[in-house]
C-alpha cells in the first residue's frame, strides 16, 4: 500500500510504501515528537511509490518528505474530492453565537475528522479533537483563514483581523520538521 502521512506541526507529507500503513504510522510516531496522521492510503507497490516520488520531486524536502503543495494535495484528494480536509470553519451555539473556530486537518476514519480548534484571543491552535461528520452538519466552512475572518466580521460586526493567523503561520515554516 502507498501511504500519505502528514506531520501536523509543519504540514509536511511523507509518501511511502508499507504492507500496513497504520503500523508504519505507529512506528514513525515513535520516532517523532510531532503528531503524525495517516491521511490516505492507496493500492500500490514500490514501483508506484518511486513513480510518485519522481512526480512530486520538485516538492521533496528530504527523503520521503514533501511540502504540501497544491498539486500533491489535489492528487491525494482525487479528482472529484469533496473533502473537508484543509477547510476552516465556525460552529455555533443554539442561539447562533459562534462556538468554535478552527481548521479541519484530516479524516481519521470513515466519517471522523481531526480538527484544530483555535484559541480565540491569540488565534492559534490550542486543542485537537476528533469530530464525527454528523456534528459538522451546521458548520460554516471556508477555504481560507481570511474568508473565515471576513465571515466572522459580517456575522458579529466585530473585526476578525488578528483573530486567526494565516494557514502558513499555523502550519509553521515548511522547511522545518522531522524525518
């Protein structure tokens, strides 16, 4: 199986081959201080892995780790992807007030997503939580932090500037990370 493992701290993606991607994830996690998540696995062998490494060579950082470039993300998601991964969001109290703001990191299992919830004052990730798709039904989703901030301003009449750092700041510098 070909696997795509994401380093949550810096967004880097590892493209590799393993008979059991979940076991490989566990082994990699043991050697990493950063949280790693399996974002997808597909059928393939060592030849397919080598082909993917060549295809995305321009994005290679070191070894099997790559920057999360748009073409790599699109390949992982697939042509007709309707994925929530990479979306920013607001969720709401029953009275309509904003409850959470955050970022969808990855689908963990069928219908369950790992999300970052952002600390309101600093606009930085503060908590990660696994959420079922059913809990997301009333969430407003956005393609960028800026879109989410603009929606916050429209909804509340208060400035959203500075509430949430940009995704690049959230992910950290792409040139840092672990093997």
